[in-house]
């Protein structure tokens, strides 16, 4: 094997996603919808693995309740949260070619990168929320917004959740769901989308424990990224300066990843203090405090929030896993995803069509027994079948050959090393489970 190339370009990732059906441009047959994507079979499987790994990791931190809030939110919610006034990006237009930019993305002392002229409009604030109306009436009291983050639906339900579950501070409420932002310039594929999915945990604790809890969450989130197989030298924590802090944050650390387009935020870990609960208590007139049995009084708990985009993590995993090397004189693309993240866990090949019956029986048997995503492939040379699986990150391929009927064994081939070994048919299921459970280390 040659020295592998482990740095993919954005174009290579986009091409792979399209070629193998991970991601499609939304409404492509009608010219596409900018910043909106659909996910195919492999993409959906990968997303499910991301969601499952995230849920598992946050449950390991402590007591966590799950929640699924509505996507539509009334104006009152966004008024109280501050989004109506603060959730905006600076916008500027080129008066000559009418190109529109995020003002903090370009240098306004220079000419328009599109037409070369220097005729800028004033910079103005553009609110990123999508607005709509509930029902047929056109009164502004029916204004609703697609949520730009999942968190607020948790905060406004805190009273309901506390009165219907037996939880005590500290505890968390977790939500995975869609969020919408009318980004001025969606770009870098899944990095900046207009419709995307967030995984957010709001952790409620006592204020005196909040700094230690914030630190604990930062290290738990780094452990998560290590655990799902990301290369840790491409990950770092960036502490927000005073100028960078959002209006609701007391302190914030971004988990950043080194993308080909620079170090960028993958996840935000924010100490939100009591900002959200106190805003919603004031605006709704309802006490959102938690009753302390010892003090016999109610108080607003402090919130630590961890928020990461499913799609942004999807893109990160692909960048991190993408590898090109030479195997038997041929270039191959291999996704070195950890087995827990790989969309397909194992592939089953009969060497020729003659071995179809026993191999297809084994495939169906193992698939039923383990309930995992697997593939059966009997078309093309074995080499071609390996390449197809390498490109989508399948960790194990099993081949039933001429000797299998005699020795009741199959050949298992490992994605990263391409090494092969012979194992008994009755060990196949156990072999797959062991691979999924072993700590993952990329092998080059
Ligand atoms: P950025 O500075 O990159 O716009 P942000 O600080 O606005 O991000 P948050 O509001 O902290 O982002 O959102 C939490 C997480 O949601 C981000 O870390 C990211 O993973 C994801 N996310 C936010 N906006 C988008 C988007 N437009 N497309 C895809 N994922 C996003």
C-alpha cells in the first residue's frame, strides 16, 4: 500500500456523496434549492448512527429526558428569547451587479469579488428566521417562525416536563430536530445550510456547580468525538472572547474542526446562565423555577447547553474518514469511518453466482439475527465489489468461495488494512459484533 492521501477537497466529498447516494441537492430536477439537501439511503443510515451515538454519549453524562418540540414557534417565544431583535447577520449588496454578501465575509474596502466594482450599499441587519402565518387570517397576531434552534422549545416546556417526570437537579433535556436559518450565503455543502438538524442538550444545574459542570461537559464532548473516531489533532476547543459571546451566554467554548476551509465551529458549548428561563418567566408571567426541598423555595436553575448540527458532523466525519491509497496498483477511495458510524456494517459476496444460494442464506440469517444494515453483492469482480464497499466505509466483507462448502468457512476482508482471514461460518455474527464493540483506531 502506498502512503495514503488523507486530505479530501470539498469537491471530492460532494462528488462521493452524490455518486453513492448519501446526499442529493433538494429539488434537483427543478434546478435545486440553495442550501437545502435530501439524504439517500446511506446518508440516512449515517445520520441515524450519528443520532444514536450522540444520545448514548449524553445519557452517559447523567439523567437525561428526551423531548421533541414543534418546529413552528409563536412570535412571543422569539420575542422573549431575543431572536427577533438579535438573530441577524450583517448584509451588504453590490449596487453594480446586485450580488448579495454577508458583510463579515468580505472586505468592504475592496471591490466586489463578483464584478470588480466598488459600490456597496450600507450594511444592514438581516434576521435569519423564516416567517410564516398560522391559518387564513392575516393579522400579525398569527405570525409564526420556523425555529432557528431547537433549544427554546425545551425552555418553554420546562414546567410541563418537570411536573410530569421525577427528576431532580442536575438533569438534562435532549432534543434532536430540524432548525431553519435563512442564511445569507449558504455554502460549503452541509456546513452552512438553510434547513438542518441539531442535537441539543440543555443541562440544568445549580449555579454554584455550573463552572465545574461546564468544564465536565467540555471534556465529555471531546471524549465523544474521540469515541466516534475523529482524528483528535483536527479538533480543538476555542473559548469565545467577550466580543464573540452571544447575547445569552456567560461563557462559550466552540469545538472546532480543521476543515480544508479552515478551523470552524462543529459544536457550541454555552453557559447560558438563567437567561432563557428568566426571559420566558418574565414574558409569560409563569414561574419557571424549580422547587428546592431543602430551602423550601423555588429558583431558576443555570443552563449549560451543548449544540451540534447532525449535518455538520456528517460532513466532518466524511472529511475525516476520506482516504485515497493504492491497492494492488490501483487507486482506491476508502472511508475510514469507525465501525459504529459506518452506514453498512458488513457486505456478503458469493465468489461466483454458483455460491449464491448458501451466501444469500447466510446474509439473510445474519441480518435478521443482528438487525444491522448490511449488503449483499454478487455483481462484478471481487476487487470491484471491495472498492464499492471501501468507498462507503463498510468495515468487513465476507466472501463465500469454492472451499466454503467443504470447510464451512468464509473469508473476511478488513477495509483499512485489506488483510484477509478465514473464519468459521458460525463465527460470522460474533465477528461483526466484536468489530462494532472494539475501540476504533484508523490504520494507515
Ligand atoms: P456558525 O457561527 O457556524 O454560524 P452558530 O454559532 O450560529 O454557527 P449555533 O447557533 O451555536 O451556531 O448552532 C449550534 C450548531 O448547529 C453549530 O455548531 C452547527 O453544528 C449547527 N449549525 C448552525 N447553523 C448551521 C447551518 N446553517 N447549517 C448547518 N449546521 C448549522
